[in-house]
């Protein structure tokens, strides 16, 4: 693959046929890690995630997204200290990532002021992913879960409302601590970590086929995005590119997942704002989409349709005709629903000026996806990097600036229409049936990284392969940790009763956060 310089320092971004340019930069010294992070900050980079890995050398990884592409810094840690410099002074969102790394691996963030537990709820004797032979890794603070020190707000009339972690219905567990005066929220603090599934351990030692199957199941509403980012990271590590037909089918699958989730969110938002019929109307459309996916691709949520090297499904002429007809029907029906939402005074009264995420706050936390674009953040990996086949029929950037629930609703409608146009173009120009590429054997471990624009925002993937096709380490980063920051920033000043509506407009994942 051709390389092009990113800066005079020699960092090169490697182009990708279907994804964004990306680079893995290994570093040995903490000061170099901090220097590169400062340089990326000055270049306009947004922090997307921080995670750890243990192999021959304990390592820390930090992913940053620039207009030029994805950069992942890899810092080898000294076994004698297991310490690394905190980036929280440069990127405010870094703190919770670093606390998670400390809880899981026993690594020590130097300079981090907030040292509360993040993922560990006081139930682990030692960090579960730490090196069992390193006594330093066992020096992890713990305390009973009920003693978690939430930030207190004091003043006349201020009281707290604790909500969760157990919720009504089938909502996943998460804790919300509201500081309120009367009905107005002064502060919101969230705490997650109740759904920790040990995904990193489950990937270790598995074959690529088993890894792809697991990636599909990390978070059911993002099965395609997680499968795709895993496969692209494996393909970069192996130095292969999927066939043209596979790239087209992958793009179609990703847009179907985006449309289905936006439909579900729009129905739930209408329902939370008092228009109960909206949930039924949008659920019917989403159900149709899922049933078509089952008929054409073999699974309602598109599990196991993307694998390293290609895809597991192809499209017949009749299937293409079916999908084209569905695009036409959805466009017509969703256009009618959009007009209802825009003209309904009750909905707009609840949507407008509710849960405002200011553009400067969205920028501070590096928020992307629907929430970021509704607050003036002009980032969309499909638009910015336009790998094949996106560059042939590139969707337009959906952008708003008011940052309220109404803006996040508008962005979802706009993105559905763009996805339907994009999908239709892909179907009309579909190449020969996709072929899956075999991964070459390699004599030494290899690493790869990738980024995919999922329906919530940017999903990060990183893999480390051992000899053959055995996975040593995998990390897949859902955008939800950044969305929880955004939710906390957008809720103060609103009524407590509006929180369900604000929460749904961001729709961060509980399970997708806690991997």
C-alpha cells in the first residue's frame, strides 16, 4: 500500500480501500506519548478511546481522529511502574477511559485527579486483565459499591435523586445521580460498569472466525459496525483488501443498520414526547426492515454477515429488486412521518430548546455521530474519508447547530434519507458477487486498527494477531463513553421530567460502553 506523510516528523497514514487512512505509532517513553498527544491536540484531533493490552510488554493505546485519518498511539509501559501520563489535561474525556484501564489492567495514570473506580464496583480482588506475575498490578483501590463518592452539590433547597442501576422494563443497568432544586436539574452524574462482559478475555486465543462471530454479538444494535471495524482491523494487520463486491455489500449492511436504529430512536422520541402513535408507526417500518434483512441476509440484526476478508452473503437479482422496492416505500412513508413531526406543535414544544449540547462542549469532549453533528461538529467518516464505494455515491453531511433534541431528531431524519439514497445507488451499481479473501500466514504478531461510522458515531477497532489466525488481543470501542459525557453536559437546566427524552435523543449504550 502507498504511504503519504502526515507531518514532517515521519508519521504516515496508510490508505484503505474501504476505510479511512490510519496509522499505528509505537512509543517507548512516556514523554514521547505526551508529546505526540499534544501535537495531535494542536492539529485538531479528537480523542476516541484509550485501552490497555498485556502481552510480552504491557501497553497502553490511545486513538485519535483527525480530518486526515485515524492515529493510534501505542506506549510500552515499564513493568517496574506500570505508569503512564494522563491525557485528561489535554482531553477532558480521557479521565474515564484511564480509570477503566486502571481498573482492568492495573496500569497507573500519573496526573489524573479523579481516581474513583470506574468499571470495578469493588468486587474484584485484583484487576482482571492484569499480569498475574506483576505484584504492582494487584495494587488497585477498591471499596464497597455503595460508597462510591458521587460529586455533591450543596446549597439551599438542593437535594439528590438517585435513579438505577436497576430500571423498569428491559432497560440495561446504569446509575444516574441528579442534583436538583425543585424540578430543575443542577447536575447529573452517570455511573456505568454494571454490564461488564469480559469481552477482551473472550477474544483472547480465538480463531478469526470465532472472533468475527463474537464481534457481531458485542452490542446487538451495532452488530454490523462492530463486525466491520473488527474485520477491517484484521485486514490491515494481514495486509489485504476485500473485493469490490464485498465492499459494496458491507456498505449496504452498514446503512441498513443505521436506518433501522434511527427509525427505532425516532419512534421512541415521539412516544416520550407524548405522541404514542409514533412508536407504533416507526416500529412497523423498523420491523419491516428487520424482516427483509432476515429474508435476504439470514438474520434480523445482520449477525455474521461480515467476516475478515469479505462477507458471508451475496445478493441475487430478485433480492436486489426487493431491496430497491423497500427503499422507495421507506422514502415515501418516512417523508410523511417527517412532516407530521415538523408540524406537530406538541412535539416541537417538547423537542425545541430541550437538552441543549453547546457546540463548544461537543468540541471539548470530541463528540461525533448524530449528537455531534446536531451541535455543529462537521464530522462524518463516510463524508470525510470516502473509501470505496462511498466516494462514488457519497452521502451528504447532515448538520445542525442548535444542539437540542429537535436538532438530533432532524439529523436522524436527514441521515435516513441520505442512507436510502446511498443504498439505492449501491444496489443499482452492484459489482460481481463478492469474494472473500484468504488471509496470508505471517511468522510474527501483527497489529491493525480501523474506524467505522456507526449509527451512534465512530466505532474504533484494534486487533493483535499471533502466528496464523489466532487473536491475542482485541479492543472495540463504542462511541457511548463520549455520549455519556454529552448527556451529563446537556441535562442541567432542564426539568427532571425531560430527562428520558434527552437521554433517548443521545441514546448512549450501557452494554456497548462496558466491554
